[in-house]
């Protein structure tokens, strides 16, 4: 399994902690920003004031660490899309599966808890 | 006076829009979902509203974390389709109904709802996918004007389900007091159960979904009594979007009849549903 | 538990700040106003809060017309001083109290107030002038942390006076339930009568102002019953800022005592006042 | 007297009508924008999508027309400040007085109505 928490709630403390990383990911809705980010990811992280941990999580595409550092999936998903990754890929990352396994789990009715 | 003619509850998953945009609706993955929409679409095509009041949430597109309103209403003359990071959907821009918007804001603020107003708002899949569910082939223009009603469902604490239901009731009163002979449809969007992130990613709770799909018609108070923590536990972190269905339900009168519903798993990582209610008007 | 130790009502006219920033407080134009502040400032200096909850409105600086929230609360760790078009005031940045902010937002949303949250907020004269009224010489840092509470008073329809008073009561309950031993002051800012634009520019209604200055202590319900149209007619288009005093008053308990007040015309185009109340706590 | 209305309420219709002019004036809180505006006012108006009437009102500093076209005094005041004009100057414009006369009226207790 992975080290992901069960749930990630974007409460006000997380929103504050993840402010820079969410702002960076949110900026990728602008095509020019996508281009600038791709040209020099590290410099882009610095321009957005990411902490060293946040920068590492972005550069290494550590999707779980991003959430632990206050990111919201709606923001980090824009980075995933830039990488050509699907929500099923991310679902797999959080649950220790491949994207194909995760997709199959969804097609068989989704994952059940409790 | 304006009247509410129907209410539509529908998921607003981006990939439902993408399936339409990329002509995949008859692929095996998508066909069951779109087949399920057919009876509702045929009925709605025969009952066209002048204005759609669409209750939805933005997903990091028009609203960022700098300023997060709990409830917002668009008051503009038109709304562009957002680029969410992969280019805007190839659908028409959304035409507003600013007089109705202004009337709603005035009535709601006087009624004790602390509404934020938008004069610029790029509408994302949360609003355009429900429009496409209603009208798959709009051509050059959507067949109705739109009043966007935004609910914060992303940042905790979200408004309570009870507050959403109360907002819906106030919206219903406000629509019915608008002094123009308009036919209005109300959309409640989002859901059903899904969780995108964390170890519970992929969560689907079809028992909860089916209970909700039933109770939204005749027992909305039961759903309004659930806490945000219960929504998150039962329906997933993003399943809390279902509180937006309660805004729609609150706006309808007590005399409604179910025209059609459908439920399908999966659409992307989500349980997708549609429920269409005709509003028979107040007794 | 946190407790509210005092409430300050004060005008927030930019030129009051400018008079301090440019060392003009002993000029004949300004001396009467600042002399009037003295007893209140001395008392407040002897009764220092840990946090100031400052109810104010932004003036086209951090909030533009794209998205106008009715009520907002800052939830950030710090707030920069805004450049309003003539460079930022030479005062320290404002340090936030984000845990208290988050507690207030949570309590208020559960209490049915539809609060917008700010994670980025450049604070303008509406907030910094009241801080300067409290503390004219902050040196490197203000003597307290701040929770900004924003009210839309610029775009019509503003929240009703009654809704502002109710918000204040809910803020008072929320502060008193915060599980840290903090001393809190609440600022209600803006007013008194003034109108900046139109044929009635320069309006001063000192009868209304003196009535309000008296009634805010013991008859806030009377003021809360006035409509926004009455505020605008009596106190001027911008005099409606006085509804923010009702938020402050609502937060205080019923047992308050007036420490000091002062009233002066003019500060720029405005009637300026200050009223300071000690909160004796709930009986 | 002037042609100013008694009151200007920035209701939602005015806010919509005055969107471009308020956005232009609001942008002047940024020093770079102040510079760009001053270099070529007409081009700046066009870039902000002002209507011909709004553009005329801005270029001619017709403070009353700006309000009639949906502007809010809190926005137009930023333009006045850029011109070195005070709120007393504007008060005089709206009421048919000089800035000095308006200031004197304020110092004598303000203007009374009703
Ligand atoms: Fe959604
Ligand atoms: Fe003000």
C-alpha cells in the first residue's frame, strides 16, 4: 500500500500551508504558464515561493507528498494533465495500483469501504 | 411572474463532457451512461426553459484559494468557457440573465443569505457539462440563458447541507417573485459518490447513492440533516458535491413528479447519475 | 477561553492616516480630531489585546468588482499593506491570527453565515487607519495580531443592518468559544455620515450621527432595524459604512460601559467619530 | 448647479454597465499601470474595452459622466489621485463649487439636506 492518508480535507490550515503549491498548479490553466513551467520547472517553483519540500514534491511528481503539504487534487490535477496523466493514474498512485488496475476496479463498480 | 418548470440533478464529471466533445458516446465505456440520459433529454427538449439556474462548483478555474466564497451568483451578461488546463471545451459561450441574477441577489441578501457576486466568471465543466447533459448539440448557442450559482464544496468547511437546502428554498421564492413571464429550470450538479485523492480514492458507495437518489424527491429534509462529515465519510471527499442537489430540490415546490432517473458506475472515478423532476407548481 | 475586552468604533478615513503619516496631527485642521482620540488611546494602551478583530470594507484595492463577497474573513498568516494608487502607507505589515480566523469561519459557517475566506489580502486604509487610531506609533510591528472581517458596503445591495448585527453576535459567540486564553478587541470601522459623489456630495447629518453614536451603546436593535435605503438617505451613500459598527456592537456582550467618545467634522469629506466600550463580560 | 444625480448607487446593473471603466480605474493601483496609462491614455482605454462614451469621459476627466456610465467613486478616485486632484476637488465638481469652496463648506460643518 501507499502512505496516503484516507482522506485529504482542504481545511483552512491546509489551504494556508499549501498556498504556494496550489497557486503554482492553478497557474497552469494559462497556456503561457504551462510553457514557462515546462521550460524550467525549478525556476518556476522558486518564482512561486514553494518550500524545499513542496519543490521536491513537484519536481519528482510525488503526488502523495503534494497532498501532505497542503495541495488540493483539483490543483495538482492540472499538473498531471500537463504530464499526460489521467485521474486513473493518480488514483492508482494513491492506492498502490497501476492506472489499468485502478480503471478496472472502477469498471467493476468502484472501491468499497466500511 | 416567473415559474420553475423542472429541476435536473446531474453529475458534472469532466469526462462526460469530453466523451461528447470527442464523439465517444457510443463507445462501450460510455454508451450505458448516455443511453440512460435519453428519456430525460427527450422530455427536456419538449419542455424548454428560458433560463437555467445552474448550481455548481468551480474547480480551481475561476475561483482560486485567494478568495473563496461560500455562495456566489453570476451577474454578468455572458460567461466565457474556461480553459481548465487542457484548452476550453468546444461549446458556445454562456449567455447570462443579468436581470434575473440581480433580482435573485437582492432577494437573497434581504433574506439573510450572504451572497458573493461575480461580474467576471469563466465557467468550467461544473456548469458546461450539465448544459451538455441537457442539450448535447447546442450548435452556435445554448438554448437558454443561464444564472450560475456557485457553492464552495472544495474548501472545508463547506456550507451545511441544511444551509444549502434553505438557500434553495429562498432561490425558489425569489424566482417565483420575478416579475417576468419566464420559464425557469434549476440544475443541481455534482456527485454522486467519489473520492479522487488519498487511500480511499475510487470509493463508490452505491447504497448511499441509491438512498440519496430516492430521498431527494420526497425526503430532502433527511438529506439536509446529514453533516458534512457524514457526506465525506459516506460519499467521499468529493461526493459532498451532493449538497448542491439540495439547493435545486429546495427551489422546487413540494409538488414534483419524477420524470426519469438513471445511475451508472463509473464515469471516470465517479458514480454518475441523473434525476429529472417536473415541478407541478405550488398547490 | 478567549474573551472580548473592548470594542472600538472608529472612522477609517484615509486622510486620518495620511495626517499621521505626514506628521500633521497638530495642524489646526487636524488637532481637534486627534485631541479627541487621546483619552481613548491612553485607556487602550493600558488594556492591550492579543488579537484585534477588525470589521472593515475594502475600497477597490484587494476586492474588485469581478467577485464581491458580502462577508469575508482573512485566514492568512500575514497581510501586506495595500498600494491604493499612491503607494502603501509607511506602517508595518499586519500579522494574522490564522487559528482564530479558522475557528471563526468554522463556527460562523455552521451558524448559517455564508462567509468568504481570504488567503491573500492586501489591507487598505479601511483596516490600517483604525490600527493607527488605536496605536499611533507601532514602530516595527503592530502590538497585536489581526483577524480582518470584510463587509461589502460599496456594491448595492449591501447586507442589511440587522444581518450585520446578527453576524456580530455570532462572532462574539465564536470568539468566546475559542479555546485559548486570548484577549480580543473588536473594531467596527467606517462612517460617520458622508457622501463622496453626486449632487449631495459633502452631506453631513450630525443629528443622525449623534443619535447613532448614542444608540450604538444601548439600543443597537433600533439601528439594526433601519433599512439600507434609510442609511443612505440619512448618512449618505458612503455613510452606510456605519452598518459595520453594528457587527462590532453585536460581538460585545450586553454589559458594556462607554470609556470615551468623540465626534468631529470634517475629516476630508466625512464626519469622523470614535467610541470606545469596555466589555464587562456576560453576567 | 451640475447635472449630477443626488446619489449614485453601484447596484448590479451599474456594476455591469461600468465594468470596463471601473476595471481601468482600479488597475491604476499598480504603479506600472499608472505609467502605461499616462504614456497613452487612449490606447489604455481601448485595451480595457471602454465604450466610446466611457473613453471620452476618462480622457476629458468628465467625473460626472463617469458615474452616469456606471463608475464608482472608489475607482475613479484613483484616477483623480493620479491627476493630483483631491476628494474636495471632486466634491466641488459634483456640486458646482471650487475645491476651496467645497473645503470651506466641509469645515463649516458640511452640507445639510432634508
Ligand atoms: Fe465537481
Ligand atoms: Fe470606507
